[in-house]
C-alpha cells in the first residue's frame, strides 16, 4: 500500500514525550526547514532518531534509548550474553555436537579484530551479590572430612552466613533496621570474617535466589523477606503485630502475602449477613470445598423454597435422601450456573459437583434477573429526577422517549456530551422510566470501569458476546435458541456508554446479530431502541501500532451506518454551574479539545494561577499546618488532578508523610498464571509488586486512619 512499515513520516511534535510503556515520541517541531531535490522534500517528520555525539564520533548511525520495564531489561541482558553471530557451515561425517559448537560459526572481521586486540565485550555495573537465606540452624557449613563428629559440631557452630549476620547486625545496630535484606548490599559490604559493615564507596545490589511454592517453608521465608525490614532474629522475623507466628508460612498468612481461605471466610461472613441468598452464591463461585462445607447452610436457605414454588420441573432425587441432602445438592446445581458464567468447571473451582441432575428450567434465568427490580422504587426515583433535569437533558429525554413510543424501529441515537454534562444522570432517568413499567433495559459500556457507573452495568463484550478479535464480517456468539437471544427479543432499550472507545466492527457485529435474532433484516439493530453515548474529545479506539488515520478509520463515525444514527447533544456542564470561575475554566478546557492546531504549545491564561514549584503547589492545596491538625474536612472539598499515575503516587506519599497518624502497610498477594503449555514464569513476588497495573492499586498499599481512599 506504499506506506512505511516504521510509520514515517511521523507527526509534528514540539517536545519529546517519554512514555512508560512504549518508545519515546521525539520532538519534531515544524521549523519550515526541508532537505531534498525535486519531488522528495524531507522535513523533521522524516528524521530517524539518532544520538548526535555518537553518530559523529563513530561515523555511523547510533541511537541511545532508556531501557524501561522488565521485558526491555531482560532482553538487553540476554542480548549481551548471547555471543556473536554464528552460522553453521558444513557437517561432514558423524554428527559431533561439540565440534559443531567449536567450528561451526562465522566471525565477522570486526568481531575477529576486537577479539584479537583483547577488548572487553561487556561490562557489568553494579555488582550483583547473591543473598542466601535459610531456616534456623540450617545454613551451609564447610568442614574437613577427617574431623570427628564432635569437632564438626564445634566447627559448624562457629560458622555463619550473610543471612545470620544481617540479623546480628540489626540486633546490635539501629542504622539498618529500615532496610530489607535485599536492600542491604546497597549500603553495606559483607566480609566473611567481620560480617556486614557500612560501605565507604561504591554500591552493589542484592538478589535472593528464586524459591517455588513446592519448597514449602523455604518459599514462605523468601516471601517474608521481601517485606520484613530490620529483622533482629528468627523470632523477630516471624513476629506480626507483636505476635510470634512461629513459622514463615504462618507469618506470611498473617500479613496476607499468600492466598488463604481466611480472606474468603471474612468475605462470606459479610456477604451472607447483608445480601440475598443468590448474591453470595455468585460470590462463592471461585472458592473451595472447605468453604462450601462451612457456608452451605446460609447459602442454600432459599433452595427448598425454589424447589416448591418456582416454575421449574424437578426430577425426583433418590428416595433415601433426606431433605437436607436435597437442599445442599440442589444448591450445588445452582452454583454450577455461576461457574459456567465465569468460564470455570468443578475441577477448577476445587468443589465436588452435585450428585443428581436436578431440573430442566422452564424460565429464562437472564430474563428473571433483568426483571428482578423494585418497580415502586424505580418509579419514585424516576419521578424525583425527572423534575431536576436541565433544559438540555429534558429535551434529549423527550426526544428519545417519544421516538421509542412511536415504535417505528428507527430509535438509534448517539448522545454526544463532554464529561460533567450529565449523560449518566440521563441514563439513570431512562432506566427508571422503563424499569418501573416492567420493561427490560440493558446497560453496557466499552470498559469495566465505565460499566460500574451504570445501573446493573456490564461490559458490552460480556453481555452481547462480541468476539475479542472482531473483523468486519464477524457476528456475536449468540445462537437463535440461546437464553440470551430470548432476553434480547424482550429488551426495550439498550444503553451503550463510552462507545467512542469501541471499534466500528463491534457495532457491525451486534447489528448483524440483532437483525437475525429479531428477524428484522432491514431494520438497524433489529428494531431494538439503542442509545449510544460518549465524547469524541476523549479516548478513541486503541489500534495496536496504528497511526491517526487507522484510529479514525476504526472509530464508530467511520461505520457505514453512522449516517442512520441521530446525534443528540448535551453541552451544559452540570458540575460547574454554581461558580463563574469554574464555568470559565470548563469553557477553556473545551476549546482545547477542538483546537484547529492541537500540536502547538498550550498557553495558560493569566487568570489561572500557575507555579513550577511542586512544594508550593501542594502547600496551596493542602497546607501542612492543616494536615498536621488532622482535620478530615480538608480532604472533602478539594483534590489534585494530574495526568500521570506517577504524579498521583508522589503527591499521596508526600501528604501521607505529613499526617501524624499511624500507617498500615498492606502487600498484594501475587500469583503468576501458567501459560498454555503449563509452564509458569519464575517472576519473583517482589517484582510483581513493582508492576503498575491500570485500574488496580499498587502492590504495596500504605493507608492511614482518616485517609480518603477511592475505590
């Protein structure tokens, strides 16, 4: 297609932007300077990244980039040790693997000269110190085989290890008690005869050997050492909240560092007292046999009632079964449905399945769930919010409702509205209207986080069974006799939020499937009213390695049926109507989204206060004196917004250090899943805690009483 595989020409960029998860975007300012002759004129967009100093010194194209992330560092380390390029030349006679290794290689002239001159091929800095660890009195000792048993015992008692000496140093000195065992070599040097001593110069990094779970206590000891600082003895190492746990495994469980059923017990104790019986069963779907035995009584409270009153056909169990046996086995049958929804089976869930095949349903569980609403509360909610809709919201509401009531099958809308204009408030109003009339409304969104903000919201992929790999001719995985198909036939409205993030092929697949399910091949979405919502000034579809052209092409506005969708607008920002200065700021932000020259430097208006001093900025928002006084009101009416999670973490850490309240540290319980071949990565748990996963808290969570937390 005559396009550069490397994406040249690049787009204009005034400043270099360094990203955590991708290559840097280099500065390519539009200076007006070009080079070339005839039809080929090159500007800054065509320049391949290079390091000017090294390129000039060695008269060769050389670029230097920062290695960020675990994968990049592992690649560079392996590349250094892989050796020179090799080529197998000939194989004569009998296959000799050793001879092939020694002789079957090609060395380039440059590599040969480099080797002849004895130049170094690589350099390591800093030095890596291997830190052994072991259980009490189980360290390695060396002895002369000619010694007697008594002499060996005496020799063993006099020998020590870096691990023992680390605890000994902490017992005798206070300066290293804030360090982990793995951090100690950075500030201290180890001598076999003198133990640990403070470094005078240089530094090293420590690395504990990897231990796998099947090593038992050895694995737990290593896990404990990744969080325990300044241990002075084995007894102190195993102490948690002042209580001696006795073993490393018990200490890890007390700290929540390993998976343990006690966490599930706490969850189920709370759920069984605060939810209906069916809700705990859904929560229970990924637990274990022991937990089922412990909670099967409260989790099957409704089973006998369901057997007698629901419109189902119950196949009689063996006559020898007691009522209690029937109840528990029937509960397991219901649990099987939850496992299927999660893509699990009994073996994966570690639970013995039901012994009896109980029922053939005569009602659709999906329809029952969708209709399980309190009509009176929905009607009361709808009546209350309808009176406070803004003029723009009421206009959109009336347009959608009147179109659906006409029933012409053309009720497909896109609601364009910036953040704060009340899109979700309008969704809530529409849900209240139709649910109060015992009609089915499906609320979906393009992402899980967006779905959480909707009434009974779920992701569009999970509800509508959209293929993850969705080409233009794809359809959803919904059979005509599927319970989901029956649900869609009875659906009165689909609300689909954040559609600007979803690719056009997803909508095409849903459209084809709904036309087939509803048997209305000439009507968009099979005649089901659909309200799409989003903001094109926000995130567009993610296209791997795609440029602007590919991203725009994947957008819903590039869908061939987009002209058939009626566009509605919400323009009034409901979050700032109470203050004029907020309104002015919102208008300025809105103009940035639709700037005709988005690559120019952003000019901050004079009426916006600015500073380049981080401490001054933080002090203005959260004065140190007020934080020290401990007033919780300080955090209720103000916050700091920043575009980078790194900045969020830094501000949170600074403010937490000012607060005088005691901090509680919680560590993530990490687990590396096996790949398709059954092999699991040997990634240490301390590395897992350093990974920043979007939408999840940090691996090391530090909380204080009174600290506001966003869930």
